[in-house]
C-alpha cells in the first residue's frame, strides 16, 4: 500500500497526524512505509494536489477529501464524526480510508506489499 502524508512546515499538526497514521496502519494489520512530503512552494502544492497540512492518502485515496479547496500552502481541518473540526483526522477516519484502499486493491488485483 502506498501511504503519503504531505505537510506544510508552518502547520504543527503533521507530527501528531503521522503518529495516528502509523497507529491506524497497525490497527488494520497493514505494513507500509509512509512517504512524508514537505510542501514548500505553490508549484509543489499544485503538483501534489495539496489542499492543506496535513494531507493524507492511502493508495491515492485521501482522508476527508476537500476537492473544492484550492491547492495552496495552508493548514487544514478535518470534519470528525461528531461534527467537530480538528487539525488531524480521527483514528476512525484513517482506518476507514485504509479499508477502502484495501478493498480497491482487491477489486483491481493489486498486491498489498
């Protein structure tokens, strides 16, 4: 599984988000390296489709996608299950996205390594 965490260095939430990503992967029994990408320019934000820090993807499936937002150097929030906004996604959100990515792997016959 390909895992990416993209972040803007002026946003402090990426370290906690990375901890949660590893926790979610472990909870789902998935062994994967996490590619951590530091986004520093508007050009990088556009190239990586970066809507704010942190942006987290499992096999290109984004956690709490925000397609209406422009690509830019900014912090972001996640809409949690209880309706609150948070600078990091919940463990449940991460686990659900991992499961969705694994289902797509199975549907398309892609290896999970």
